[in-house]
């Protein structure tokens, strides 16, 4: 058993997708060819990252207990492709085979729910759980009632293949979903959504604050309608162009996720060429080891077949280097204990149904 307090502290550290306010992240969603396209920039001083292919029918669990002593445990129903600055199951963003997509952005003032009977999951693992078990935004709302998010300083944009989107913010100890008519602009930066909406248009031309959250939100709000009026064949490129408009010198990768075609497009800091993963061509029921790929690999075009089996000797040094960068006071033994925990996730026997927390 991993000691409780070190695990909590480590997961706060391992939510390494948390960018400093100096490094602005941006996300938006728009319509293209009748389907929703989800786009996001990750900005941080830390550039390395990995893509992971996560299979169905994999038994997983958290390591912290709710007030009743329960630990979250589930079996993945849906396969997914995720991206992480840390390692497996610590998802910063991604999409599952049903078209559910999400991204992470820092939000100052985040305050997680206090301990209760629900088993807790750190923010990044909470989102892997959602990709594993949910197909729609409504599914995520329901699932959020049974597992408690913890160790997060972020808010999130989540969308699905039906076109539904929601902003998820953890404020005043409650998980808050904002969608439908309350989400007139499908975009998110690093300030509370309501504040961004209240400042809409006021910062669009501010010459001294190009990276301010209000400025980026206003530029996204102005750009989304233009993108949706563009030619369908150029939708993915136009989404990358809009991400470039709100990018900074610290943008480490940009993702454009086509929820209709189930295609995960990527450009990164060390490889500006567009690459893509076609989720329709992945055998998520294959069993066997998790698949992984360096997010900056010197490739282009279709990289669906470029993933290789998970390697501890590749990820462990990466995780420890990330920890040394973000949390140099964190013991390496604790980090490796968490990594060993997620490496023990195993394939369910054939015919075993999906589990629930």
C-alpha cells in the first residue's frame, strides 16, 4: 500500500500538466463537416511528453480511499489516445473511440471537494477514468457524482461526438459543469469562464496583453465563427491556424481532434509537421501491453502504426526528470511506487463486463 500523504502530494506533482500562469493554454471547439472539432494548445516550460494508446477491458484503480474506505476501481469500456507530460494514465488531454475529448488548463483559485464517501482520483487520473467509462458529456456529469476529483489546480473543456460541450470548473469545493445555452462560446483559457465571457470583446485588440486569458478568449470567440464558415476541406488546417493565433513561445504541442472521423491530429514544439492517429484503425480490444510514442517523434503524416509497446525503462527516467523539474523535493521512491501501481493494470479476462467504482 502506498502511504496516503505521499501519494496525495505526488499526485499533486504528477498533475504536471499544470502550467504556470506565465504559460497560457487555450482550447476551443467548432463545427466542421457537421462534426465537432476540438482544438487545444499546451503551454509550459516543460516540453517532453508521450502519447498513449489505452485499450478496453483493462482493470484500473486509484490508491486513495474515501471516507467509507472505498478505492475507485473500474474496467475501461472505451479505448482512447491520450497525451501526458508525465506518464501512463496521467492524462493531460485526449479523445476516446466514442469521440469524447477533453483538455486541461490552469485555473487559479481551484478548490477541490472535501473528503466524502466517494473514492477520490487525482485530476489527471479522474480524466482517464472519464475517457475509459464515458461516451458523452452527460455521461461525465453522471460519473462525477460517484468519484471525487482531487489534487487539481485546473479547469477543463470537454466535448463529445454529438457536438455537446461543457466547461468543468472545481470552485468552492464543488465540481461545476457549464454547457448548453450557458456556453455561448466553446472556448477556454486560464481565467474562469464567466469572467472571460464578461470581458468578451474588450481585450481583442489590447496590444500590451496578447497572452492574457481575456485577450485569448476574445480572439478565439472571434475566430470560431470565421472557421465554421470556411471551406470544410480546410477545417483541420484552419483549427491549427486559430491555435497558432493564441500560441506563445512556450506552446509545446497543439492538438486538433476530429470527433466525427475519430482522428487525433498533432503538431509539437520539436516537430512542427502535422501527424495524425486514426482511432478507427486501432484495435482497442487487442489486449497485451499499453502502446506509447514520443510526442515529438521525428515523423509526419499517419503515425497510427508507429506506436510501440510500453517500456518502463523509457518512461521511468522521463517521469523522474519531469519530477525533478517541477517538484525537486519529491522523493523518487514515491514516484516510482505510483508508476509501478499503474503498470500493474492488467487485461480483463474475455467476457468480463465493465466495472464501476
